[in-house]
C-alpha cells in the first residue's frame, strides 16, 4: 500500500555472484504502473533508481 514511510531492507549480497532484486506487481492498484524509488547504499556510494512494474513486465536492479 502507498505510504509516506519508506520500506527499508538491509540485504547481504555475495560480491562474487550476480545479484538481482526484482519488483513484481501483484496487482495494478488504482493507478498503474506500480513505481518505486529504490535507494541503494553500498557502504561507499549511494544510488537512486526509479523502477516500475505492471502485469506484463517487472522492474529489476542487477549487480552485474
């Protein structure tokens, strides 16, 4: 559900492997597509990524 509070997750990734975070749409809600601003802090750098998803495509971020 849309909220003014961010959802914060801390994830450990394997720096040797390819890592991928995917946003999938469970439903379209009243305004599609589903969108999010993902902010990634890797300890040294900060990245901002706009991602979106709908019923036929997903948003993804990869560490390749």
